[in-house]
């Protein structure tokens, strides 16, 4: 375990996928990353994938809210009080650690949210746990709020926080959207963007960073109508991979059966469990590497009535990509109280209610890692990312065989046409054609075009180019004028290579 | 002046384009906005437009860096010392104001960067300027740093700042990209994303916010080769609209002449002035509403040797969308010194140099406002946004004439096919068809499809739909199976309606 993880990190650093932020500065904080020319597009395309498959197909409203939110919001949301980790410091070297994570890794103990700090200290003492760094004795356990404060205004007296999760903006804009966007329950509001947390021990590369992207869906519904899901029949027979509380094996249970056997609170939960799992299948993550793990009662976040963690098996073990949380009316009630504004939904008969919320809060960076790891392939002659073309940082490489003799000009012309037609193309004329193929293979580019002497010469190959497919490495000759339509069809899967 | 501005704000609030963040909380800070379901996509598509037209066509490397950067970075960049505004407070009501802006609006005085605070105080006294709010007397003038601090780590002792401009990440990752990405000078590194400033008086809606998006290009070049621009001939005869220092009229000068007459430092400046102006023309901003205003020597930012502000004429007067700054080696030299690392470029003969930098630092939110204002059209019967289809929040509205009789099912099927083919489609079955057209017109949706009884009935119109074009309101009958290809061609401008 860890070997493939190391390979992915190496690839990321060497091929402009991602790297530590401010890395030229010796004391740059950890847990912050810059996505490079080949990583930023993958991350963006994962969000696009989610936007198409979940947001648009479910007719959700997608917003993009401010990242700085006032203190009142987090008072009402409960984050000021509850968004805390137990931490402990080493009396000798002064390092800080998550006390719960120490107990988890050293004593296989699970510490639930809200466990008193004294109890945690007792457990640390009982298991004789010392500083993992210098073996020094540990001090007291205290509660540490992970939110990052920011002070606004000329007197710096407007206390704000960077959002620790994307969802609060959704609850805050709910009422305006309900009133102006002609919605009908159930409906979703979605948002993708950064969240910020002062993680004590950022670790595992991008799996736990201090600045990260989330793509969140909050589905608002009438609690009396939790089973009112118009298109439930479309997923009824679809098998969801679940690891239930107290079970030690993954079961494949249809969405219909999850509801019938009352293993979930209602149809809306099973429906979105199915849709999200389908999305990852479509993305190219193998089915047998997925599970929805039902959280124990003491594992759930403070706002959740029912929670399932969607996990993917990786070289680092099972990794959580997102929870599905049934948040009830926790959020809207809290903000109604905090703001003094009425936040409500309305039935067709005019009666009002406080909508309940089902949440899918997906980690973008973690999804990116999973996609990289599961598409990484090694062959004798080459390594490549066997990636869904919709996620590839470059869709089409345009390569003149040589720079000279007008080959580069012709290639450049094709490149511009492809850009104008909306493709993510990449132009490169430097180095041997084999090396250029290899570099594009390594970042998962699905198609490459080569402009050679036959393209320019008289004969039946005039105005044609070689089109190469990444995974099969097969090549065929294609007229230049057919390229936009052909590539569009290949990329959308309408046509096979 | 201001009437159209008010209409745009109203449209933005009522049609889910954008609205004040945390608006349900009475004391939410100003200058923070949430983009709604019809605004978030426009903003995203403006960035996509830039990505296609500037980043990809100029073969730039696009990154997406962390928003939190350590203090050392801003020590080296000069922001800790220089990123300051002169502020003054009212002795009576306690309000704070930008002292330079007060002198600008009340006394038509221009205060240059670095003017001592005592001089500014003298000028305020001399012009007898009082509090614009309560008419109270003004106190001392002081310097106020606009950066927002954030403290990381378990002891909160790692001093960081939210980036006040997107460009620093570019300079910080320069060396890794230079070493790994096989670049040749001149080359650009680009980045789009949020920046954060503690503006004293956020104003004019999204024109000056505290959290805003920028799309930046930093072009790195060998200072000996400032005139080495491979494709300069493509813009040589293109006329750039400039308002030079000391002139009171806009002149149209070709990129070639700007260089020949030494009105710019070199070809690279004129080249990018041309490319950026072309981008806005292509976006749909009228040519006669644009100018590059050359900044006076005392108006330039502290790091700039030459600066032109690209301004667009709006209902609020001429508004700056971005500066083109010639930053010389200011940034790389500063970070080399600050980090102790060698940051350099290399010529083909192996000799090293410190690259110079030309910057285009474009405001995304301001561009969005300009696009909205310049596409807003009023007719007797309707208002609409006559917007470039590439910027429209929805590309295709899919509307069943009625929900019943299988019309909705058919429309839903078409909608899903369009989503699968990569289009930004929107499905709506509620209300009269006229009202649904009107709502889509108002958000600039370029094409709408109606599924009616003829779509389902036997006859020559079976399996066809009505396709309506927004601006002309013309309609025609189109077979369902031709839709993806036809719409793709219409949206890309390959075919006319």
C-alpha cells in the first residue's frame, strides 16, 4: 500500500498536474496546493461532469456564492460551537495532533463527536500514547475550531469566516430562489467551489487539504413527501453497493429494496444514492471499488439524522468522497431563527412548511485523486491515463511531424479551427513525435492528430492527417475537413474509433 | 446616467443572476455577492471565452492556485508595504472613507500612490471637505492595507493572507512550470479565480466588491527580445483605440504603428493590447465603447513601468476592466530575493536571464456587468439580452406546449439527449408558452425548442419541433434527430438560423 499513491504524486509533480503552493518558500504552510496546466482542467471537468450528470439532469439551480460569510451565519449554523476537533500537544516538542486520530491509529478506538475532552485525555493516558514525533508526553486535550476567521471593514470589526463547507450559501439564498425561480418541490440547489479549514494535520496529499473544492447539492423537500420522487422508477432496479451499520460485507441492494426494507428514510435518499453512484460509474471508477458506508449513530455530523459515506477503494484504503446527509430542517430553522426572517416552502394548497434537506457534499480534489489512481496504467513501453475523455485535460493533441516545411503552419491552422469549434486542443511541435505521443498519453489525452508531408503533398492523402487513439494506440487517416464533426462524435461517444 | 444601471440591478435580482450575499442577515457586510442560477453560468462562460481566445490561442499554461498565501510572499511582492489606501474617518459619526476618492469627487484632485498622508490631510482641509454622510469634521488620514489576513495552524501562528490579486501564484509556480513544461520564451501563464480585498467603500454593485474574480495572464519574456512576437503580423494592421497621456481624444492606431512610433515599450505590449481588444469585440462589446487609457506616471501601480487601462463606456461612465502592466523583472526578482531560490529563464545559448513580465489582469465581474449592460435591449413587447450565445446562461430552452398528453415526456427525452451531447439546456413545462419565451429572452437564451401536438401526431410534422431564435423571434420546424448537430453549428456560428 502506498506505492501507487507515490507514483501518482510523482506524475502530478512532473507533469504539471498539481504541486504544493508557494513551494519556493521554505516555511510555506502545508495542505495548500496549486493545480497546474494539466491538473486545473481535470478538476474543472470533474465539476462539469457533476454539473451535467447531477445538477442539470435533476434540474437543480446552481449558484456560486461568496466565500466570506459573516459570523452570524455560523452562529446560526452551529459551526461556531460544533465545528471543532479535539487536539492535544506534545509537552516536549510542542507539536499538535488530532487526539481522536491518535486514538484511532494507535489504539483502534473510535471517538465520537462531542466526547468530553477529559474522556479523551483519559483514553490517551490509559493507552499510554505519546508524541508520534519525539515520544514526549502529551498535554491536555482541548477543542479547536477549524474555521478560519477574517476581519472586514475599515475598523476590522466585522467578524467573518471563510466558509468551511460550500453549503451555507445555499441555505442563505434558498428564500430568494424559492420566490423568484418558479420551483416545485422537491428541488435542488447546487454549488461548486472552495471551502477552507484550518486542518491540524493536513495529510495524504490532496485527500485532506486546508483549501479544497466541494461540489454540493442540497435537495429541498416537503417532509410529508419524502417518497415523492417523480423519476424514481428509473433507478428502482439499480443496485446500490452498501455497507450497513454492523455488517462486515458490502451488499448490492436495489434502490427499490432500500426503500421497501426501510433501510433509508425514504425514496429521495435512495434516489440520490443511485444517481451519485451512477455518476462515478460513468466517470470510469470501477463498480467493485465503491461502497456506501452507513455511519454509526456517533459518527454522524452534528446536523445529520441519517448519513452514508460514499467511499472508493484506493491505494490508501477506502477513502470517503462524500457523505449523503439527511439534514432535516436543521439549516433552514437555524437560519430563520438567526436572521429573524421566515424561511419556508409552500404546498399547492397554500399551506407553509419548513423544507427538509438531503445533502450530497462531494470532494472535488478527492474525486480527482481517485480518477487519477484508477486510470493509471503501466505498459512495457509506456504509462498512460486511461481516462474518460470528458475528464482529460487535453482532448486533442495537434502535432506537426516537423516544425519546418510548412507542417507547423498547417498544424497551427487545424489547431485554431478546433479551438474555435470549442475543443480543448493542445499544439506542440518540439521533439520527436514518439516523445510527444508519450507525454500526451501520460496526461490522458484521448486523441492526437499528426500533420505530415503527405498532408501537404499531392495525392490521395493530401489534406488528411493521422488520427491516433490513446488507449488502443490505433491510427487512421482522416480528412482535415471532417475533423470537427468526427472528433465531436468520438468525444461524445456517438461514434467509436 | 444610472437609469440603465438600475435596470440591470433589478434584472439581476429578479432573474437569479446575482444578489447580495447573506442578504437575510441584517448586518451582512457589503461588497459580497452570490451569483445565482442565471448569473453563475454567465460568469463561468466569460472565463471560458477568455480561456479559448487568449489562453489557448496564445498557448498559455493555465493554473489554479491556492487562495491563501503565506506572509513571506507579500513581503517579497511589496504588498505588505505598498498595497495601501489612504483613509480618513469622520470625528462625528465614525464612518471611514477613502481620502483620495473624496478629493477626486469633491475637489477633482488626483492623489497619486505614495503621496504622504500629511499632504492628503492638508488638501482635505484646504478644500474644506467634510463627512459626506453627516457633514461632521474629518480626522487624521492614515494608511490602510487592503489585504485580508488569515492565521493557520494549531497555534494560529502561521500568518497568511487571502490573495489580493490572482497573479502571485503565477510567479510562485513559474520556476516549476519553466522546468517541467517545455516552454519557449515568450510564454504566458494564466489563472482565473477569486481575489479578496478589504475595500473601505465597496460600491457600484459588482464593479468594486470585496471578493471578486480575476482572469490574469502573465507573459514572461526575455527583455532583450521584447519585439520577438512570432505572430505579430496577424495584428499589425489591427487598429487599437488608445487615449494617450495628455490627449483628450481617442485615437485609432494600428498595433504596427504603436510600435513604430514608440508609443509602447515593444511589440509584445501592442500584440496583447490588440488580442484583448479583439476578445471584447468578439464577445459583443461595441468597438466605439472601448479605449485603452494610458496611465499617468503617478497613476501607475507600484510595480509597473508602463500601464494602459482598458476601459468600457457604460451607464456609470468609463469603467476599467483591466490594466495591461509592464511589470519588468519586479516580481521574479522580488520572489528570488524573498525565497532565496534562483528564478530565471534560459536562452538557447545557455545564458540565463530574469524574465520580464507583461500582465493582463482582467476583472471578471466587471466584464459581466459590461456584457449585461451592452446586451440589454428593450422592445415594446419584451426585454431581452442580445448576448453572444457563447455567454448565455442557457443555450437551449426545451419547452413542451403543455405538460399533459405525453408532451412533457417527449420534451424531457430531447432535453436529456441535449445534455448528453454537452449542451447547456433548460427544461420548463410550467405556465404559458409566451411567458416561458419571455423569461428565456430576458436571460439571453439564444434558442428555444417547443414540443407540440404535431410533434406526436401522424403527419409530416411528426418528430419535428419548433425552433425559435431569440433576437429575431423567427421560428422554424426542425426534425428532432437533426437537433444536436444543427444546434452545435448554430451555436458555433458555423450555420446561420
